[in-house]
């Protein structure tokens, strides 16, 4: 859950600041703000999921934060492309969305709280381990996707 929330906040940071060249020279302040937001989100999601058993809901809320941010990123990069200074590779998020879809399908299929105890108990496949391996692959791919951001504009952008 924390990982999905971090990705969401980072993508929104790119949409609102870094893809336009802003926030890059203010790294300490940016890290502090993002760190504070992450701690808050982690505390809230942990409290909600532990006290009320709402893991699936929190996964969808934090994942939606990320997914909507990615849509906003693509729209901004497409419609305001002449003003964009830094941009990521176009294929990163679609591949990651596919990896996450398989990952969450594994999680839902092998999670007895979602599909019932019968499905998980009769399976000889280590579904929970498969879920974690796929989530790790998605985490690695997210790093490669975020690291693909490159300068695309030739003009200089100054920040006050």
C-alpha cells in the first residue's frame, strides 16, 4: 500500500513540478514534503487496513492515486508538449500496469479473504509467493520507468 501511495505522489510531483523543470533545485524541501506525505499515508492506510480489515479498498485507493496521476502525466505530456522540459519513456506505465494486473489477479485469486478459503487451500501453487515476486518485478520496473525521465526541451527554464 505504501509503495502504491509513493508512486502516486511521485507521479503527481512529476505532473505538477518536475516535468516542467520546477522543483529540481529544491530537492531537500521536495523530499521533506514527500516524506511527510508518505508517513501520513502509511499511518492512515495501516490504521484503516489493520483496524477495519480493508486491505483491498486501500490497495484500490492508493493504486487509483497512482493511475490517475499517470493519466494526468500522459495528457499533460501530449497536450502541452512544447512546454514539457523532462519526460519519461512512453511505454513504462503500460508495461507496469500489465505487471500489476497479473500481480493483483494472483493476489485476489490466492487470497482466501477475497475468493473464499476453498480456492487457496486446494491449490498446489504458492500464490502468495508468486504475488510477492510479481510485486517485486513491478517495483523494479517502476524504478526503471521513473529513471527513464530525460530532458526533452532545448530551451532553458529558470526557477525563482
